[in-house]
């Protein structure tokens, strides 16, 4: 195993540990883990942009957005 693989595994386990224990919000833990992977040059910014699924983001946005408010 290379050093980058070991660091990636440690970051992953720390992120999953934070999510499982619930001491940190899932979003904060996930974004912190992703930022650590970018800062340690395990992932590049381009890899992160490619990994983002735009259609899934739109679906989640529409599901979580509040319903339209109708004023009379």
C-alpha cells in the first residue's frame, strides 16, 4: 500500500466515524473529508467536479425545496 492509500483510508475512517457517532452533522463530516482529500492531493479539483452528478443534485434540490407559497 502506498502512503496516499493509507492517508485516504484514514480520512475515510475518520469521516465515517464522525457520521456514525453523530457528533458532527453528516454534511459537515462529508465536506470535511472531501476537503482533506483535496488538500492532501489525493483527489484533484477536476476529479471532484467530474464526480458531482448534476441530475441527482437537481432531484435533491426539488425534493427538499419548500412548496410554493400561494398568497390570496
